[in-house]
């Protein structure tokens, strides 16, 4: 292990791969020194493990109804977190609901940040009328609250998980475009960009191969911090009946169905609410830690 560490920390790396792995190792060491970031990482890893092993972790079928077991309190008859109004096991539904949440998060992450990164990089690199047009379009999207705009889009497209993902992605890309544009403005006049341009590289190659990679650290930080907002927006759409449709176990939909039992059978709505709270907290803590690690101004700390 000492030889591997010495290879990673070599001040004169022999290849680009060694240099990148060394930077990643130093970043991990800085992240590991932050206990709150490690707590956030543990929560995110636990969410991924829960989703991956849902069939083995769940104690019951999340869709199976048993009216004779309805509204049982936590710990009753093998139901760790109780049952809902249809006798479905709440723990099992939360576990399988992690899959739905991660599915939504993964689709949003695969679309909104990439689109925003491309728009911001193109806008910042070319400037002029291209910058004005793209940024005014971005301002139009930023003028509306994200949840309100997502509600309007889902109402127009119709309820469903695919439409919910599309609505969230369409409302999530403008902040990434702003971040990417700001980063691009700082690097487009750099010497290495001028050198690549003198070598005959076109604008597309420069943007894709040199400008966008420089924007990635800031975008990754923004993505991690925005995951809590994505989860809350998806839960809000599910709560209003415009997102995931029953009987799928989605956390916002579970809160909506349990709100009428909130005073007498509090666990029906409280347990999925706690799941949303814990997962959102985990992404926020991890995002704060990544910001400290990936911010070049903190590289010497």
C-alpha cells in the first residue's frame, strides 16, 4: 500500500493517468478529513445499497395489500415501520421507493447538467450575440420558480414518471448554464486555449475537449447540491398526483396518501418524510464536502 501511495503522490508523474489518479487521491484525503462530508457520503452509499438490494432488504411485497393488517403501528407483526391504509408494509415501500428516487435522479443528472454545461460553455466561449441570446433564454427559465414551472409542464404533458423527469430536467438546467458560462469566461483567454487554437483546432474541439472539462468541477459540485432539490421536486409532484402514479412506492406519493392519517396514524406519512429528509441531508453534506475538495482555491488546505 505504501508503494501505491508513493506512486500516487509522485511529484513528477510519468503519465497523465498517474497525475489524475494522484489528484483524485489527494481529493479523497481532503474529503476524508471532513466528518460531515463522510456522513453525507455514507448516506448516499446507503441509499445506493438499499436500491440495489431492495428485493433482499424488503420484508414484504411493497404492492401486496392486506386490509386485515391496515394501519398497524411500527413494530407490529413484523412490520418494522408499520403499515398504510391498505395494509402494505411501509418499510418495504420505502426501500423500493429508493429505486424510484434514484431513477428520477439519474435521468435528471444525465440530461440537465450536460445540456446546461453545453449551453454555458458555448455562450461564454463565443460571446456577442450568441451569449446574449442563450443567456436571455436562460433568464426566462430562471424567472419562474422551479416547482411552479415543473407543475405547469407536467400539467401540460400529463402525469407520469417520464413526464415528471422531463419537467424537472427542463427546469434544472439554467443554473448549470450560468456556472459553466462563468467558468468559460475565465478560461477562454488562457494561454493554453490560444495555443490549441494556433494548432488549428476548431471551436467545437476547443469547447468539448478543453473548455468543458475545466467547468466540470463546479458543475459536479452544483449537481450534488441540487440533488436535494431534485428529490424534493419529484416528491412534490408525487404528492400532488402529477408525478409517479399509484401503486408505485414513491416517497412523495406515500406522504400524500398518509396525510389524512397524520394525527392518529402518524407513521404513515412521517416515515417516507424522514426518508426524504435524510437523503436530502446526505446529498447536501456531500456537496459541501466536494465543494471544499474541488474548489481550486482550497487546493492547498
